[in-house]
C-alpha cells in the first residue's frame, strides 16, 4: 500500500510524506511476515481516512463561512437601518416596516423559525414531573444535523465491500471509524466551551452550539464503539478471548483504548435526557471527569502504538486536549479578572421574595461593561461552591466609590472607571438542589443573606434590538430578567438618539400579584426615565389572582389583566400598529415560547410586502383563505338552517355572497386594502378609545351627548374596516362604549339610590298622551300580530267584542294603553290590568314602630351579693393597677438591696473607676436609681419586656417613678418619695406631663441589650404566660 497525507479532497492526487512512508514500510514488513489485522495499520485504508477527514473539516469550515457571510450582511443591514431610522419618528419608518424580500417571510415561517413538527419546540416532553425527555430541534437545526450526521455514516461505510477477507474488511472499518471519531472530537470540544470564539463571531447562541455538541458527542461515542467492535472481532478470531484479555490488561495500547471506550459509553448513557435533567449537578461533575479520562486514554492509545511516532491521529488528540485546557484556563482567568481587585472579592446580597424567588445582587469590586440580554454563571461560597449555574442578568448599576449612582447621560470619557464598581442583579426561582438551598438560607435572614460569590461572564448579548422601531417583549415569570435589560437600554438609547426604537410592548405573565415585588425597584427606575410614556406599554397578566377584582390597571400605559394572554391577538394588534421594523423576543417557559413562535410565524405570513412586489400568488392565497373560511362557516350554517327541510337564503347571503356579486365579499374583507387607509382607520379608533377613556366622567353626565356622538363616529369608521386588526380595535371600542352605556344607565336610574322611576311623572305623561291622542282610532298605534290576536280571542272570546267598543273609544282607557304599550316590547299576551294594576297600588312607606317592654307590676330591682371565683381573683391580680403596684414595690426593694450591696462592696481606698464599675455591674447609676434597661428587660421573654416598659410608663405618668440621667447620659429609675412630693408646691405629676418621650424596641435591640449587660435573670419577676396546645384532630375547634 502507498500511504499519503491528503491535502485536498481529490482522490486522484496524493502528496506523500516521509513519516507516512516510514510507517508504510514498517507495516509492509510486518505484513510480509504475519497478516495481523488487529494491530498497527494492517488493512487500514489510510488515504481514504485522511480524505474524509478533510471533507468533514472543510464542510464545517464552509458552513461557518456561509453563516459568517450571512451574519455580516445582517449586521450591516441592521446598522444601515439603525442609522437611517434613529432620528425618524415611528410613523415615518414605513420603508422598514415592509419586508424588502418577498421570500423572507416564507423562509422564516417554514425553515428558520419552524419547529420540527407541528408547534412544539421549546416545551419539554415529560413522562412525569421528574423525568424529562428533552425537546425537539427546530427544522433548521434538524436539517443541519441530518446532513452532518448522515455524511458521517456515509463516509464510515465507504468501504471495500467486494473484499472477501472479512478480517481485512473489519480492519478497514476499524481505521475509518476511529479516524472519524477523532475528527469529530475537534468541533465537539469547540462547541462545548463557554468561551467559544465562534459565539461572538457567528452570532449563534450557546444553546445552538450545545445542541450540536450533544449530537456530535453521540456520533463520536457510536464511532468509538464501532471501532472497538471491529478490532474485537479480529482479535478474538486470532487470539481468542484469553488473548484479548491479556492484551487489554498488560499492553497499554489496547488497555487505554478499552478504558476510553468504556468512559465514552458511560458518557453517552449518563447524558440521556431523563438522567441529565433528574441529576444535573451530579451529571455535570461526572461528565467532566469522564471526558478527561476519555481524552487521556485516547492520547495514551495514540502515543503507545508500535508505529514510529505513534498513530497519525496523535497530533489531533493533543490539539483537542489543548483546546479543552485553554477553555478551562480562560474561565479561571475570567473569574479572577471580574471578581477580584485591590478592593476585595465579590459579595452577594440574597433576598427571599414572594413566590419562592431569590433576588441576588452581586457587588463586583471593579467596573464591568455588561450588554443587555446577557447571562452569567454564579457560584456561592458555602452553597454548593463547586457548582455554577447560568442566570439571566436582570439589572446593572454602576456606582462610584462614594456610593452615588453615575449619571447615565454622562460621556464615557468623563467616567473614571477605576474609581467605580458594578452591581449586577438576578432573579433566581427556587426549584430543587442549589436554587432551593439558596432560597431557604435567604429566607432565614430577614435583612438579606450576604455571602462571598463569583460571577463568570457575562456571556451572549450579541442580539441587538437598537435598529428595530417596534419591539415586542414577552416574559414568563422570572423571564422578566432578560427583558428588563433591553427595556432600559432602549429607553435610554431613545433619549440619547442612538436607537431607532419608537414603540416597546412588554407582556409579562405571572402567577400571583405579589410577584410584582421582584422587580419593583427596577420598574420604578424605568417608569421615571424621561419620555417613557411615549414608548413603553406594559401588559401584566396574573394567571392565578386571589381575587380578580383586585387586578386594576394603574394607568393607560401599565395595564393589568387576570388570566392568560391571547398571544395571537396581541401580536396581531402589534402588527397593525407597527412602527418600522418589528422584532419579537420571548423569555419564559417552553410552552410560552412555542405559542409566541407559532403566532409570530403567522404574523410573518400576514406581514405586508412591498406594493411593487405584490404577486398574483399572494393575492390568490389571500382570496383562497377567505373563501375557505366562508365555505366552512357556510356549511355550518347550512346544517343549522336546513333542519326543517328548507334553507334560509336571506341569512346565507349575509355571509356567502352570490356569484354575480363578488364585490360584496371584498366590502367585508380586503387583504389588499391600502396601508394608509388602514392607518387612518386605526388612528381614528385609537383617538375615539382615548377620548372615551379620558372623558368617562363627562360622558356619564345625564345631559352629555359625548357618548352618543362617539358611537356615531365609530359607526362611520366601522364602514371602512376591511381586515381583522381594525376589527379588533373596533371591538375594544365597542366593549368600552357598551360598558360606559351600562354604567350611565345605572346612574340615571339608580344614581340617587332611590327608586329609578317617578310614578307621578309617568302617570302624568300617560294621561297627557291619552288626552292628546285618538285612542283606538290612532293610525300610529301598533297593530296586533296574528299570534297576539289569536291569544286575545282565546282569552276574551268573540262574544265580548261589542262590549269593549265603548271602553276602547274612551281616551282615558288604561287597559287599551296597557295593551298597546306592551306590544312592541314583550311577547306575552296583553292583559286589561297591565297598567291599571301596578299604578293602583299605593306606595308603602316603611313605618318605624317603637317597641316598649311590657309593664310588670312587680318591676323591682333586685340586688344580689357578688360571687367571686378563682378565675375572677386571678383576673383581679392581673389588673393594671395591681401589676403597676407590684412593679413599684419591686423597684423599691431592688433599689434598696442594690444600694446596700454596692456600699458593702466599695472600699474607701478604691478609685472612682473601680467604684463605677461595681455600680454598673449591679445596675446602679450615679443618681442612685436603677438602670432603666436592666430593670425592664426580661431576658426570658421579649413580650414581657414590652409589657414592663408599658407598666413603667404608667408609673412615670402617675408621678410614682421618676427618670433621671447619670453622668454618662444613661436613664435610671427611682421611686418618688410621696411625703416629699406632698410638701412641694407643684406636684411632680404636673411637671412630668411637660416632658414626654417615645421609647421603642425590637427583637434585635432586645437581644443586643441582653448580650451587652449579660442578663440571665429579670429584675421584674417573670410572670407565667398562658400556653395553648396546637390544633387537634378536628382542627382548631377540637
């Protein structure tokens, strides 16, 4: 055989090398002696192996160049769009509102954004709450994977199938599979790295590279297993199982290959989705260890070959290990550069929030630029420090050393970054494992948990929204973190004139109303940004409110709704109000992402194309969709109308125009309605809706015709509605006017909270009508229907016709008025006493009757002696006056005992400092009184401490105890001498009322006092506290 190193994918030209020649000669010499197909390169088609290596690498390279070219064009196009639109109002960005390539919407709908099957893409397939089977790739990802994986299998089985020597065939398969496995290891390692340079170069997310990494890892393991089986078949044939066992256990070349295969097989089994999702932390650590073992075993396998210089793939595995080592080293350097400086190490403040969410703020010791839409990996010392988890960055704040926030509009050259630090905030939902531990520890710290932490990142952030005039942001639960950074950036960019954004719509879905506390400080900052009301519209949907009536919109720009959002309707409304180019982003659960993706695809299919590029196919598609909808609705109506054997042509024509009147259908729906006409209609409806909202109180007035005029204007605008977007806005206006009409009606009839109908006025008008009218001969009187005439004959009988002539000719005929008043409005038969009965009833006024007790002749007052039991005596002992008296007595006793003890302990030759120390030790102050805190604080009960303060305050108020301050300014208590007080001209109580103070204490201060004074026993005797057992078997009622 002639071994050559392939430079290009040309099977007819070879470029031999000296190394391969020497290996070929050695292999040829061995082959002449022994045809050994289980070792060295005997039977291996090395030229074809190198050829397919080049083909695979060139395939990846060409694919990367194509993506790079596309990304470059996209970046330049977005930059052009941003520069041309950033100083243009939203209404004048019409050029960018329309897709410039007619094929792009279909490309996005059917390939780029399309899921693999039906609708599901990001939503996981779960066998249970703990067992996840992963997600389906998109159609584009599936196409790439199918082509690449399919080409691997094709290259692996391009063998000499005509070779009758099965051992030589297995040797060729062994060489091919082993070569392809090592070839695929190169992109496998590149795609796995967080510091993958292709992420920023090609603007492809890490999730996409991770998807490719998983499937390339599977193909590597499969090719390694095929490589081992092909060798094993030949080795067992030549040496038997005993010989195979000896080679694996005693020869490094074979043993390292077996170890590498076992490690890779374990990698494959542990990386299956159910295992990976159920034990992710364990999987991640084991995955790294097994990958390292596989790399080392592969290197030993290639280096220990009997060929001179080892196997040809030795340099490849060394390069692979170098890439893996560089990624790990880069991560360590990145962590140190971000989290350590001369100012110290990064600290994190963790706050437990409602809804099992932890708000984490990392205080970096240096300044760090962080782009919107980025994420970072976090580690916390003491909380699974070996684990790092990715979380979206919610908020970034740059602070000077003086702890004053910087001015966002301040030029960059005016900011000294060396004197600044950066704070980065996250919202972390508690699930299991690390996040659960973090939330539990934060919950035990009411003032927040402070712990050392490390931030690795930021990563991603290559998706810029600056060039879009209209941004629609969907967020589910903690997915708000990703969107808040974009909102702040776009609003500030609008004020600085650096972005083209003119409309931002945020749709946030949360479970409970309390979830708003997660982002309250950040949202307050956003709502204070200048010109925020012109751009930002916020819609918050609370899916599980405790009371839907509590969900009230704060303003027209921040609206709240109970329930789940109608994503297609929201996107259709935004497309109808689009300003310039529009982007839709989503961060939240997989189901929400799939709903938004599906609705976005539909909006792409309905997005307007340039008028000059309108094709008959587009028009035919719209007409076909319209006709299909008509046929479906018509078939349903036909089944409903033909139940009795006859059809209703009149009702069918309202939906299905006849063949000769095709224009009637266009009057209802016209997909080609001019854009300017649609904008005028939309603007008219929005103006009406705004007027109705702003002038609600005025329209509710009885003499106001504003609501009536608004309905008339809306009726005129509705005649120009041709598409669903305008119909949606019209329906919103209709709902608002209907609700307002209902409220006005209630106010007119029930505004005074009395009866809405004035009977006297109504009767007067009825009499006036009958006197000025002509009774039964009035031509304008409504006629009876056939059914009512029949009922009337049945009720009255034909023989009574002549007797009623005189009554019906009377102008004051109440039954006649009643019959003709009720006919236009009700279907029931007219009764003669329709109005006579109710009007003849006298209005009853409620009479208030005074109830008096019956007189008793022997109404004598009986006096009985008071009976006292044990409970009454205990209650009397706990009376306020009694307790205050006891505390006063204890204060007098304690003061006397402490003074005597201090006098016995102090000697004449002691210094003043020692004397003060003894006094403070016993709680005695220089005034002779007892220290206030030592006296009232009960180290056994915080509640009784507060009660003691309460009781002492009453003693001070009553002038029985006085407060004085010693030389150190500390308060002391002393009983008041009542005899000396009686001799004074002005009582102490009156003087005490002129000097008041408020004393407060919480549990933390209470604990600090106990620790400072070393209190173990209270001065005021501890009172017995009532205890109660927990709920019994029947709950609290047992």
